[in-house]
């Protein structure tokens, strides 16, 4: 059958398009993606003004209550990184609500259930979820990629210059003068961990404040405050020795602004050794 010239050009063009679609399917392994509308899927609903207002209120509460420990973008500091898909105390909304309401004992996470209403907590959770959906906001990386195995040896070696295990414990092994470092990589941001190694006095956890006491006999003792009441104080020296005093025995009690951790770790360890220890700590998830 003979077609008019214009019709022949139409058929030829259709043939080229058909070949192109077949080639694309062979090359990419599937046909070119169609839109959600073409596939019959419902497009995602645009957030309403009420949604945006709830998110904004959640952000305001987060900045006032949470950013001091978790960072303004939620990527951690003294508190855990909240942008991770796997959170320290559970990943469901109910888990997050429970932590906000009840706090976490022996940490800086305070109980907020008495000061926040249910709807306020829900808005706070909404903002935390938005942080998890946002792209990573930090580009910080260590200077070197350390060796975790070598770092573990340095950490626990009693003859190493750092002697980390003298004060810090991991899985029950080590000292009790400094905080336990179990799962530290999931509880603290990498930048904060490195900063804590190099500048330990910059941000001291109140639970690990050092006390200086002077007895009426002139004895001076410096150690970690274990407990303190109106009438007594207990502290533990860096060597592990424990002391308990009635305050009536003391002439002076003062809180030191300096950490018991050495300030010159960077001088005691080589650059490689420092990064090996850091790599070991970052493996503790």
C-alpha cells in the first residue's frame, strides 16, 4: 500500500521513537520512568499551614531545650546524633516520646514530661523526624584514617603514654574516674569526641567534675566527686583511692574548672597514635 508523503514521515518518526524506547529499556534494564500520575499513584500531599506551624514550634522547642547537647542541626555533641536512623534508646516515635518524658538516668538528658504537654512533645518529635530526613549537615573528618585495632591496644596498654583505661572503662574493663565509653560512637558526634580528647576541660560533664578539698589538718586531695550531701562529701582520686569526709572536717571544698584528664594528649601521642585511638572509639557503636 502506498501512503502519502506526509503520512510516511509520521510513520518513520514513530519508528525512530519506538527504537529509542527499546534501546533505552535494554541499556538501563527498564523502560524510562513514568510519572506518579501516569502510574496511578497519588502524589504526596503538600504540607498544610498547620503542619508548617507545628514543625516551626517543634524547632523552637528543640533550640531552647535540646540544641545545647544535641547541636542545632541535631548532629550531636554532648548528646547523641539525632539524625541517625538508629537511635540509642529506640527508633519509634513512642521510644522518642518516652525518652523526652522520662529522661535518661545518669546522663544530661533531663525529664521533660513535667514541663511539656503531650501536643508539645508530639511537635518536638515531628521536628526530630524532619532532622532525620534532612541531608547530612557536617563535612568534618579526622586528619587521618586511624587503625581501630592499634587504637584499642594503645587504649588498654598500661605502659602507653595515654593510659586511657586508667580512668575510662569499656565493657566493664578499665577505671571509674572518667565516664564509661561503651557505645560512645552512637552517643556522641565525632567532632565532640575528638575535641574531648584534645581539650578535655572545654566542656566538663557535671557528673565528672573534679573537687579540691582541704582538711583542717592541711591535707589537700583532688578527685572526682562521687557523692555530696549537706553534711558529707565522697571523692575518688585519679589512682582510684576513695575518700569520704564529714564537711565539719574540711576547711575548703572547691569545684575545679579543669578536667582530671591530661590536657596534653596530643603531645604524648604521635599524630598516628592519636587517630588510632580515635578510630577505636568511633568503632564502639
